[in-house]
C-alpha cells in the first residue's frame, strides 16, 4: 500500500521526521517496500496545506526553517484545520504531533479518535492520549480495523515500548525498571562531578535539557507518566497517571552523592512497575542507590535505560536516547514501518 | 490462522520451547490470538511421532524427561524421518532445532529448503543455515510466500537480531559491537576475581558454560559466527564466516586484567562490524580494553550485550542472556509470535 500521510503539528518532532523521510525516501522504498506521499500538514500556528497528489516536503521544510512558518507555499489548498485535515483529506495515515496536555489530553485525544473513526492509521508521540485514554483508543482502533502506534511517548526513539509489546511478547514480563528521564539523570551526573543541584539545573536549562519551569522533570512527574504508560500498555495495568507514589530528586544533596559513591553506589531517579501476585501492578518513581556494577548505575548524562525482568529471559535492558529531534522523529518512522510491515504481508 | 507445528529435533532447546508453550498456551491464545497444535516431533535419536489432530505435548515432554527418549508414546504414526515429517505432515510451521554443523550447514540447510519449497513457515535456532546460506534461503522464503525467522542464532532469546532487523529499521545502523560470547565473558570476569585462565576455564566447564573442547569459544570463532550473521542480515554485508580477523582470549593474562583495571579499563572479547564509506562492511573479533564507564564494560559473567550505532538515534544497547534452555526456547516463541502477528492482520 502507498501511505498518504498528514502531519497534525509541524514543530520540532514533525520537522525531525520530515528530515529523516527526505533523506531516506529511496532507501525505505528499496529496503522496506515503503512508499509514501505527504498530502497534508496542518499546524495551528505555522499554517496548513493540503494537496491530494502530494506536497513538496523539501520546500515546506525549507520554508519553516527560513521563516518559522509555512506561509506562501502555494499550489495547494490552504488553511484546513486539524479535524478537517484528518477527516476530509485523502490521508490514510495521520501523525499526531501537536502539543501535549497531560491534564485533558486535548486536542490530541479528539484528533486520535477522529482518525480512528475515519479508519485511518495513527502514529503519535503525544503522551496525552496514551496516558489518559490508551485502552479506549486501542479498542477503537481494533473496532475500525486500523493500527495505532506510540513508541515515541516513552524514551523517544529508543524502542523500549515496542520491545516490551512485541519482541518480549510471551516472555512473561514481571517488572519494568529504569531511568526514563534524561534531565534528572543529567543533573545527578553533573552533581557527581562537583556541581551543586542549583548549578547543575542551570546548566541543564542552558543546554535545553530542562525547561524554564523544571517541576515536571525534577519532581518525577514526567518519569511517572512514562512508567504508567509502560505499566498500562506492556504489563496490562490500569493505573491512573497520578496514582502511584512519586518522589523527585530535589532532596538529594552533593553530600548524598559523594557518600553513595564511597560505598559503591550511585543515586539514580528510578521509575518502576512490578506485577503483584494478584495480577495488579504497583508503580513508583523514587531516587534509589544503585550498586555501581548494575547496568543502570552507568547510565550517565541524558541517556535513558529500561530493564524488563522476565520469566524466561531474566533481565533484558535497553539503553538509548530519551529525547531529541531526530530520535523522536525516528520513533514515528519506526512505528510507520511497523504498520507497513504488518499490513503488507 | 491455527499453527500446526512440527519439531525437527527435540533436544535442550526443543524441550525448553515445549515447556514454555505448555505453560503459556492459554495466555498466548487470549493475549496474542495465537493458537497451535504440535502435530509432529521428529528426532533422529529420541524417536518420531506424527498425529494429524495433534500430539499430547505434555506427555511427550514427560517421556523424554523420564526416559531420555519418546519410545512407547503410541496412538500416532511412528518413525517418520525429518524430511518426510517436513513434507508429508499437515504441519504449516517447521521448527529446525536439530544439531548445528558450521562446516556444511547440514542437515539443517536441507531441512530449511525443504520446508520453504513446501510453502511452510520456518523458525530456527541453528546457526548453520544462517551463517552459510542466509541470502539464498531468504530469497527462497520470499519466492514461496512464507516466513523464515532465526532470532535464536545470536544472543539466544535476547532480541538483538530482531531489534536490528525490525525496531531499528530506517535508523541508519553504521556499526554493531558487543559481547556476544558468554563463556569468554564469564572466564574474563572470573580472572578479574583472581582466578588463572586455566582455573576460570575449568570452572566454566564445570558450570556447563564451556564445552570439553573450548576452542570455538576461547579462540573467538563462536563470536565471529554471530557477528557475521549480524553483519550479513542486519547490515547487508556479504561476509563469509571465516573471512574477518579473529583473535580470542587465550593470550590475556591475570596481570593484563589487573593492569587494565588500575588504568580504568576492563578487557572484553569484542565482536564488531562497521559499515565503510564504500558500502562494504568490516567485521572482527578481538580483545579490547573498554573504559569502565562504557555500558559494555559492566557486562559481567555469561551475560551478552550489543550496541548498535545509528545515524538518527546514536547508540542503542541491548543487554541480556546469551544462552540457556529457556532463553533459546523463548527465541523460537518470539519468532513464532512475530509470524503470527505479520500474517494475521
């Protein structure tokens, strides 16, 4: 099948994916028999274009890089909003790359529902719909006979989620545990080098790892959102995103870090989920002292890692980036290629 | 589709898979819509049975565990050899779990070809056919419209191969590098604790990690076979299994290990493959001093690890077991579930 793609949102991730698609188009066709056209881009701020026979992705990327928006592209229908784009274009694959709202999940949840109800495949990196409504949305996808993917919602393009969902299917996952927030891991790594918490945070902000308001990262809420997604989708849990106990790194001092190291340990912000005997799943986020010879102890800087404990394989750990334009863009591509693989053969 | 499975070979791996299938049958049906019957087992030593409507896997496993063979099972056709089992039973999925011969690849190559020519899916853990004839066999699978999988040929059930083939499709893999032989890694780990090479080897043999003749492990040939499989299947190389330079661990002394540790390094037997600018791939096996803060440095004992270097994600590392009855049995199950996933939807 040929994919007609619509981008809902054309920010950092959308542009990252566009770069990869442009660079790899020929290779993807030859190697994975994957062919596509981008027929629509709809962004509330940068502008919207639709052309049934395909847009010039290269020119759109140049426009947004030069001007910050898509104005003046021309030779296509202008101005369709996200819902009209999802419903009324000839796109058969919708990419939900708009902004994340973890309180309401909107407008992303409506985008995803609309796509599924219109029997269009959907790939997203937006945590909102997955954190708040994943089961309902998966049921809707099944009902409509289309695919829904969301690898980029956890550890960006590092295939932690699909590893658990697909590669480890049947392995009997009893636990997931890891470092799923790069900002706090970077801060802890810098504190070990001698910086105070405040200076390490400032440096993280300067490098773009931490936001101006770092609360979501340093208090553990971002990590909590990710472990809840993993628990609910990979381990069959039914956790709400605010339920599990959550403690961030703000109470860890330089002294704590030095003392742990002397004892052969390293403080890490750990997110975990564990299957209980009664079939329920407990999750948590908290700082833990990890022995230096444990794989998670040596994950430094903004890198992420996740260990699945399984019945038949013991521990399987995956390590990779947890954020970034190209890694998150790639997350979308990997989901698209998986859909291409599933529905072709 | 319902899978009718034939086991060709019922040794350690086949029995491991049988245990997992028995334990998980209900769960696999519910969770992955995977249903199966084992219709045939053909083992040159233990005996062969075929029953169109399905054999009693539990009883077969009990028989082999009690008596070391399948004699006296009854109520089924006895004595069909592997080729007749592949061709003339109603099996639509063949598991090639017979012995490995890395010189000729036989009889496994003939088993695989026969299955594919008879339009039957095939899963194997046997390195022979993959090391010697993977491209020809993949072409034959494509020609006959059936699937061929071989996750268990590298790092047993740790999904290193399918990670590279599927999850990282399109990521632009430029390098694969890792610890892919558990025996040598165990020996090096024990030498660091103070054992001599000879004593560490003896201990590995006692624990079943090393064979009576340890040549294939300690001289690096086993690792070389695995990196050649990875290079050829994941990175599109055309290496023959004896071509790349190969050096084992027999020259490493306890002194070398102690000295490296003082300097902040650890000796590891590294297998690597690297894409060159001209599109060819260089591979090698050799001991390398790895910095202690590198993820591969802290892989101890019989554990394996592989790092893919990619264009869009940087480094992705996977860590897990490299051998064992249940891990290798699971490798087969994961391939079967992937086929189930591909051909259903």
